[in-house]
């Protein structure tokens, strides 16, 4: 018996479809939903809050976290009462210890004074170096031999020699496949951009950004992140969207980092999001503390240049806030909490066919 996919492609071939058309159709057929829907999450209390240490911090947001040497290493954006943006580093053994972790403010490092925020941290194996990627107007990076020594991050360097013709770009994300390093970003304009360079040329030689994903301004807004799915020939991208009175996450899937991104079924609307207030319940005994499920990061299964997620243990570190407190943007009282996906949602990797 001919498989339904084969019958579909054969019908296109008989109709005179070109090779490129067949490849496009094959990709469309093979793009699978890796998670059972609808998705349901359980939210923790706020685990990371601004420390009462005299620094005047009102917000901790935009987290990036890796598990390394049996500790969580967390970098995040801070906002101060005077409106200044910066970054902070924390490390702790367990999430229950996060609230008591001593913060290191990155502007204590003379190399990182001034405007730097929205970090991503990863270990680049080919160079045996840690990279801290962040926005400073344009995408910049610092390197270190030990991510637990934030005072050693080097002076910021630009990824691009000049600014590409993008009016606004932010929330930069690096992920590599076997041959290339990709830099993704969003622009608060309904577009997610992509550029790339060869692994051996990283962090230099990035191509001019091109549009990788496009939608409405509120539907493809900011806070993008892209991951390899463990055990599958597939990638997952999340982008933060603006809903009626609350932020939420939408999701897309692709077999290639330079390929077409297709919406993940039942995970792209405010009513039925990848993660949002409409599919999140707070853990027993936790008083609801946020309507936003905003700029965060999925908990990785590794810490290197190939950010990878395990669908059988899917967690999202996110920023949320009291919806009743609405000062100016920099003063919004963001805290960090953790979502855990109901375990029944994950499908076996074998159910995600290779292209």
C-alpha cells in the first residue's frame, strides 16, 4: 500500500510539479506537531525578585539560564528606579534557593557599564569559551573562561561592523547547527530576522539579516528564542506576542534553521497559546501573581551553542508582574517564575519524522 504522503507527492509529480515545488510540499507534509494539544502549564510563585540591597532595582526580567556544574547560572536584565537598564548574575543549586542568591550586577565589571540588557549565555565548544550575548543598540557579545566569574567578561564587541537597515532590532539569540551559527532577533514590527556565519568564522562574518518569520506587529513582537528538539530532526521557535491585556508566547516549528517556520498547531493564538494566561494554572497554594507570560527562556537540556530542549521535561522560565501595577515601562515590577508543562503533552521523538 502506498503511504498517504507518497501518494500526495506522486500526484504532484504527475501534475508536472517542479523539484523545488516537490521539496516545498514534502516539507509541508512532514512538519509535525511535536506536542499533544492543547498545552497546559503549572506556574510557580515568583522565584527571583529584585534584591533589597540598596541598588534601587525594581524589575528582574529577560532571563537566560543554564545548568552547569550542578548549579543554575542565571543572567537577566534589571531596571532601576532611575530608569537605567543593566544586567545581573545569580547562581544557586536549586530553584528553592534562588530567592536567597546574592546578585552580581554586571556594571560592577568596568567592561560592562552602561546600557546592556536582554542576555543570552552559552558555551561555544569550538573555542572553549563562554559567550554572553546582549543588546546594546546593536547585538554585542563578551567572552569568559568561567561563567561563574562575571567580573571577567571581556569588553563588548559588535557582531556586525555596521548597523543593517533594520529600524529596531532586539532580543538577540544564537544557535548553531553542524555548519553555521545563526543569529535570530525580533524588531517589535511583526518580523523575526535571521543571519548566519560559518562555525569557523564565528563570531564574525554574519550575513545581512533576512526575514525568517512574519506576521502582525502584535503577533510577532519580541522575546524570540529557538531550540533544537532533543531526539528529533526539528527546531522550535517561540516569539512573544501581545494579547488583550497580557503577553503570551506563540510557537513555530522547522526542520532547518534556515528553513520555513510553520505554526505549531494549537499554539499560536491568545485563546490557545503555546504559553499564556489561558493555559496556565498556578500551583496549589500559589496566589496568582501575573497575567503576563512574557520574555523568558525554555530550560535547556545542554549549555552549549546548540540550545536543546527535552519535550519530556519542558519548563519555561518567564517574566511576570502584578497586572494592577502599571507605571512607566521601565518601572513595571517584573519577577521571574517557572512554568512546568503537564507531562502528558510530550510526544515521543519517534513521532517527529525526519525530513
